[in-house]
């Protein structure tokens, strides 16, 4: 079987430990936020949009699947760390400064929540820079954090809606139903959408040779995330809540569509980008050119894995996945080298990918010449 890769282990462990520690006070907050019955109902309903939204981001991530451990770390960061820090900032800020409810909703929440969610992307940019290859990766990781954050936040809102407010809101199924429709059905992509701007900024920073862009893009992305979030929250304060629908349909929906179009367009470029980089790699003797279609084309990838499984069983399919993954990572790294944005130690990383390909290539049934050049 292919050897397990240890890259990102330290980062993942540290983030996981922080998330686990943050989960304890979050569990206390949840326990104090409602009756056990309402919390169970809220958790079940909050989980409803998670599957479809998560599947959408995993679909975007198909060309170069990010490490599942890092994606899970992003979810945990959003669900526990970002939520906890945002609650603390808003709670302490409200107590010390005395924000009004409107100020907290339209100003404090967007600034604090986008900062705590974006911190995960900043840590990736600083600590695990090699895992980021461009805008699409930034959007995917932002999506993971946003999904986790929205899940925990939705539990709190749904439980509060079901329990109601003594003397003001009777709660029950009516309040729960309205909150579920607004938060889980009408706007399940809200938090991933806001944080996507920070992710785009981080992706642009990775892809640029300009020092100014490397600094300004993440900052600008964060400011746009705050602006979108503030417009979303602030719209509920307009015209006794009716402004939400105007902002939703006239502002948020069109921008959301544009972000979707951008993500799909970037994803469609992945094949061209990967093919061009691997063509150059093949000319340098790093891999057989005949292998390239089985790496850059998703349908051909699946056929190659079936072929390997038919001729080598489960182990053959695993080695084929290892070969394809190493080739994809080599392609993205080589693309950055050709663009002049190569990360540190790119020669060593490139050689590791070539060595992984060479090792895997000897274990699989694949009708091409084995790879085995030297990365340079």
C-alpha cells in the first residue's frame, strides 16, 4: 500500500487540540442556551443544510483534493474556535463598551466573526502555505470554516426560536419553522459566502509575485467579507425587517451568483492549468506524457483507477490514487514555478512528488513507461 504522508500533521494536530479545547466551553454555552429537547431538535435541523453545502465545496475541490484532515480542521475551527472567540468578543465588548443591539448586529458581529473565521485562512497562509495553490483552495477552506461556524450558530438561533422569550415571543414550532426557513433553507451558504472573500484574497496572495498584493489581497478580502456580512445583518434593521428581502434579492443574490460563477470558472481552468504544467514537466522527463490525460481529466482518472483495481485489486487502485495525487501536486507546484511564485524548498518538494510517482508507478497496471526524472 502507498506510504502515509505526514505533511501538515503538526498544523492539523495543533488546530485540532485548539478546537477540542474550544469545544468544551461551546458545549457549556449550548447546554445553557435551551432545554435538552429544544437543543436536540435544533441540532438536527441545523445539520440539514450541512450535507448539501459540504458536497458543493467538495465538488469544487475535485481536481486537487485538499487533505481531508485539513478540511475537517477547518470545519472544527469554524464550529468551535471561531464561534467561541466571536461570542467572547461580542460579549465582552457589549459589557465593556455597551454596544446597542443594532450596533452589535450590524457592526461588531461582522467584524469579529469574519476575523475569527479568517484567522484559520491566515494560519494556513503563514504556516501551511504549501497547501494553498490559488483562489479555489482559498474558497474551499473558507467554505469549510463557514459551514462549521454556521452549524453551531444555527443551533443557538434555532433553540432560542423554539424556546421563545418570556413575555415577548411564545416560541414553539411556529418560531422554529420561520428561523429554520430563513437560516437553513434560504441562506445556508451565508457564512461560507462571506468568508469566501477572505479566501479569495488569500488565494490571490499565493498566486501573486507582488509584495503589495500579497499583503493587500487578504486584507481587502477580509474587508469585503465584513462589508457583505454587515449588509446582510444590517438589512434586518431596515423597514422593520422587510429590508432583508430587498438586500437579499437585489444585492446578496446577484453577488452570490457572481461568486459561484467565479468559483466554477476557476475550477474549469484547473484542467488547462494542470495540463500545461504537466506537459512542461513531461518535456523535462519527470513523467510520461501519456499519463497526463489520466491525471487532468476526471473521467479518465476514474477509468484508470478501475483499470488498476481490475489488474491489481484494492492495492492497485490505492497505488493509482497515490500516483495521480502526487502528479496533481507536482503539476500545481510546477505551475507556480513557471509563474515565478514558487514556495520555499520547491525543488525538494518537487523531487518528493516525483519520487512518490516513481514508487507508485512500479506498483500499478498502467500501459505507459514508468516515470523517474529529477526535478529541476
